[in-house]
C-alpha cells in the first residue's frame, strides 16, 4: 500500500514538473555549433557533422551523419551551396520529416545574411567552383553572424517557447560581447593589402577595411598553373603586399613557394572554431584571425 502510494505521488510530481527535453540540433559546420551554444546554452544538444580541419567544400555523406540527422529536431547549415555535395543526400536519407526542405527544422543560416558576389548570367564549370547565390564564407563577418544569432534565437523561441526569455537573454549577452570585441577588431587593418589563395576573406575585408588585391587560385577551386605562379611572382615583387593568406587545409605548398621567391610572408589564418586547440568559440576564432592579420 505504501509503495503504491509513493509511486502515485512520484507520477503526479513528474506530470506537474515534466523533465525538459533538450532541443536536438545537428549543424554542418563548427562555427554554427558555436553560435548555437551561445544562444541555446544548456537547453539544447548540439552535434556538428564536419570536423574543424576538414575542407567544407569536399565532404562526403556518411551513414553516421544520416543517423544523426534522423534524430534531429533542427538541422542547421551554412547554405549558399557550400554543402551541396553531401547535405541533400543526408536530408533525404534521414527520413526525418522535421528537417526536410521547407519545414521548421530545416534552417539555412544564409537566409539571415547579406551575401556578396552573387553570380549573374550563365555559369558553367569552366568558371571554377562558383557559388551562384553568393560567397559562402560569411562566417567571418561580424554583421552577418549577429543576424544569424538573432535568427537562431527566434527559431529556438518558436520551438521552445517556455525558454524564450532564456534564449533572448543569451542573445543580448552575445551582442554585448560582440560589440565590445568589434572595438578591438576595427583598429590596425585599414589600408593593408593581401594576396589570398582562395576567395575566403572578402566579407572580413569589406567590414574591416583591408584589401584582397589578387588570388593564387586563378579561379575558385582551380589550382594555379606554373605560368600563373610566374605572373604572381612578378606582381608580388612589384607591389609588395602585406602577406599571402591561406588556411590550414589548402594552398600551403603554393604560398610557401611564392614566399620563398618574393620574401613576402605567409599567414595561415584560422578558418573555423576548433581548428586549433586555443579556439573554442566564434569570438575567439575572430580574435585569432585578426591577430594573425595584424
């Protein structure tokens, strides 16, 4: 009798105070995971599909990714065709109705941003790895990241209204930290001139006032020919840019060769959260990027 009474009381307590089920998020890229943690805190569970030192242009869908997507409440991705080679297969194969295109749980983060370099007219593969909807590397733009954070907050509040104030409070805190950081980031880069391996730094250059004056890739995703390298040697020797920019996963051989021939230093710029042990979140990523450029 006493045991039955205790069980009844326990059931009543559970019904009166249901245990909150975390919102289960699957994100494609580490930077998205970082912003999700900033806004969602301990109310969400986040899994990231792409490892920090993988080239996001060349990812293959794996059974483990499909399994994770099958259990997601929300799938968040960069968009602008960066994940076009693997994400559609993951979404379709997951058989998860929540994350199919057009559903609430399918969140293209690029819908919150102002994309640059949108293509107009006909496009074909001879033009290289062109993204017709715009340059996909907008995660290096503080302005765009703030817009993404606001969008994520709204999505979380819509799905989990009971914790709406919690998400809004985290967004305010993130904004305050970002605005304070921007005061530090805005100094020391205006007027600097760089040559980049890939079209990766355009958003940041636009916001902080430095220039990308040339590219080591003749077209996005197309390796440079020996003739192109020779032309660059002449250009670099003549114009003396402030550095040759690349990331950890491409362009090291070409930038090192150009540096040896011209004396202009190579700057290996951190590209995403977690690519180095000391980069645990998006704000630290930006700190380290700007520190390397300065």
